[in-house]
C-alpha cells in the first residue's frame, strides 16, 4: 500500500500543478485581454503549458511514450515564464485594484457581455484540433527519434536539464527584482513567493535529470532510475512545495477578482472531489483484491498439501504393487539380491519414484536401486519402517532426507512383506519434494512455491538476482511465520519480502507421521502485478472523475452566471 500512496501523491502533486497552472493562465489571459494593466501573455502561455505538461506526466504513468513530449512541453512552459519575467518587470500593482486601468466590476461586465460568433467557435474548435494533432505528431516523432537514434534515449534528461537552466535564470531575475522592491512589504512578499516556488522547481529538476537518464549498467545509476527511487520521491515533494508557493502567489491576484475567484473555487472543488473519489474507490478495490489474493495464496498452500498427500498415496500404491508381485516374498526370504535389484531397477525407471528400498525383518536394507550405497544399513529406528515391520501394516508419512544445501522433505510409504503370517521385511517407496517438484507446481499454477525443512528453504521456484542459482539453503527470518507455522502449526498468510520483491504469501505446516511439524510449504505471487493493476485503476478513475467533476464545475458556474443575470 505504501507504493500505492506514493503513486497517489504523484497524481495529487501533478493535479496541484495543473490547478495552479490553469488558474494562473486564466488570470493572466483575462488581465491581458480585458484589463490591459500589463502585457501578461507570456506568463499566461507558460502556466498553460505547465498545466498541459503535468497532465502529460500523469498520462506518462499509463503510457510511457508521453515522457519526452511532457518534458518538451514543460521546457516550453518554463521558457515562456522566463520571457514573461523579462518582458513584464512587475505584477505587484495588480493587487491594488484602484490603480488598474479598469475596475473589477467593469471587467466582469465586459466578460459577461462578450459574444462569440460562429466563426470564433469554429476557430476555437480548430485550435483544439490542432493541439490534439500536434500532441499526436510529437508523440510519433519523439518515439521515432528515441528508437531510431542512439542519442534519442538522452533527450528526456537533456530537456530536463534545459528546463533546470531556464528555471535557474528565472530565479536570478526574480532575485534581482526582490532586492529592488524589498522596501515595500507587499512587493517583498509578491516577489519572494514565486522565487521560492522557482527554487523548489530547480531542486525538482536536479533530481529528475538523474531519474530520466537512460538505462545504465552502473549500479549507482540504476538505483537512481528505479521505479519509486529517491529522486522520483524527492521530485514529488518539491513539486508540492513549488506549486503551493506559486498558488499562494497567484491567489493574491485572483482573490481581488470575484469572477476569477469563483471560477478557481469551482475548479479546485472539482479536483478535490475527483482526487478523493478516485482514492476511495481505488483503495476499496485494492483492499478487496488484496484480501482475495491472501485467500488465493492460502488455497494455494492447501492445493500443494493435497498434491503432497497424493504423492504419499501414490507411493503407497506402488509399494503395495511391488509387495504383491510374484516371487518378491521368496526373493526377500532367500536374500536373492541380484534378482531383487534387477526387478527394482525396472520399477524405479518406469514409476518415476525417487526412493525405492527393500528391508529384511530386522529393518536392514537388502536392496536400494535409488542409492546402492545404502545396502546393509539398518533403518529400524525409523518410525515408519519399524511400525510397518512390527505392526504388519502399511504406513505413510512425511520426513526429511539429507541433501547438499538443506534436507529435503520426502513423502514416504512403507508396505510390510508377510510370509506365513510373519513379517519378513518391507517395501519403501518415496518422492522427494525438490526443485523439479516446485517447478512443476509453478508451471501448473503460475505461483511460486517454496518447501521448508524446519525453517530452512530446501526447494523453491524463486531464483536469486543472477537468475541461475535458487534461493535455497537459507533460513526463514520472519519471526511471526516461525512462531505461527512451525511452533503453533497454523496456516498463515502475509505480505513478505523476498530478494527485494514483495510477495503475497501463505504458509502451511508439514507434519510427520507422529504429527510433529517438520517443515512448511509456502505459495506466493509478487505484489507488483496487483499494485500495477491498482495503479492503472487509480489513473483511470482519476481521469474519469476529474473530467466529470470539471464538467460539473463548468455547469455549476454557468448556472450561477445565468442566475445572476435574472436576479
């Protein structure tokens, strides 16, 4: 959930930038057209471009191809703001309404009386169409350049650097203005706020330059470029700071103009509603899906338990089949090793079992084609072997077997050999739960499977970072897993980290013949897929609710205007 909220904060920071950008653009374009107090076209264009750029930054999370286009539009926006600061040396007098060339009331009347002819509507539609076409062409062009030329991969970082240089130049001009007008408290505040905003944007640019660098084999560079890396998180923080300062600065001018204040209030409410609505909706969906994933993992462990039980039962069927073969009892009684080993080797090859042994009545191994070095060893202390021979009954169970990196869990069945109502030996058949087993399970279910012997990983479908060696021979360090599963014998589901990747995982205890917990089986799936689905859901709902809220805000404002006309 922490990454989910980081994505949400990125959207909120971007929407704050869009709100401030649109508000400031409306302010400066209205001033330019109706009040004529100052020529504020460049600043209006710059903030409008920034609003568009941050909208593209949101879309970049869904469509990475927007990255270069968004950075270019951002550079255009910062360039226009720089020209605005150069060409329009002072905006502080816009706060003092009495000194304007036209009063707010006259401005409002002028806006209300504005009539648009059909030609102007067609011109406006043509402009919107042109914007769409330009964005589409820029996407195609930037994608082509990035893929066709070796330098194309450096373009996003290059344009981020250009933007940062432009911001630094803007800060220099803003600082000069601050020093020239610092004697007036109003001027000092109005010059300080945008300067602080630009400084925040400067730091944001520094972090994003490294984040937008092309992929590199250097570990240090990779850490900067990783999803949700420190530069990316820092950029969110500085975006918030920058547009809070710029928003307060713009509000100084907006609050004295009732028509602008009303529009911006409707716009802000629309964005807040869409943001909260998308967050609540997506968190609800995310929580439900996450709970279902935990249930799915728990069911997955039970499925693995059934498969392991089935292996145990299969071993018993094979052991019984061997015990009932003609001549097997006589060959055991006569200790006819050559005949026994020849017959058992055929069974070993055709049945696919991993362990196959024949015992005499004292629990000594007469033949073991699965490991001929075991011949002559006594295994009477083994609870399954002793119970089958002395109790004259078939038994099954799980146990452990020594292996290279960690003991393996084994499903075993021991079937007694009876002659004249006397127990003369036993047949043992077993299956190892090794790498082949967990790979087979993952192929069938798509879920990662890990088998534990005690708290030691003995087999897993999870590979290390090198993609070659497996994550075996290591201890489980999650204390609550050890306590609940190994100590208490409970099934337990949780989110857990494995080699830098978070997994939804469930654990189930493995018990031996006597009911003692000797290991665990876990089933898991990376959380990233669910997170990615939730991220896409958040973005889609965010955009839809924003559009609906903006439409509602426009209708509400228009209705209020019409109500004012008739009252």
